[in-house]
C-alpha cells in the first residue's frame, strides 16, 4: 500500500488526557518517524508534532481518534506524494 509523509500537529489544553494521547501514539508507533513535545507554560498547553510515514487511511484514523479527545485539537499536513 502506498504511504505518505505527514505532520500531525496536536495542541493539548487538558492535562488529564496526556496518557490517552500517549497510548494512541504507541499504537501507531510503527508509522512514526519522530515526534516532539513542547510544554508552553505561559498558556498552560502542550504542543506535540508527530511526523508519520503511513497510508492515508492510517494517518486519518490516528488524527480522528486524537481529535475526538476532550480538550485536544489535531490537524494534519500531507506531502504531495
């Protein structure tokens, strides 16, 4: 199956769900190239960027699952090919 490279941007405004996000990222770890998390104390949020190489359906599934978590926003940017 063809894969695409994508960046998943996650903003966490609810600290109580960090473990939920971690568990989801662990489930998809085979597709993750790298990730970076930044705590932004001034706004009391966490910013996470995840770089993936996966089929589009897999990336969409992960983005959707993370985006459904209360207090979390998630958006994805895809490579063209």
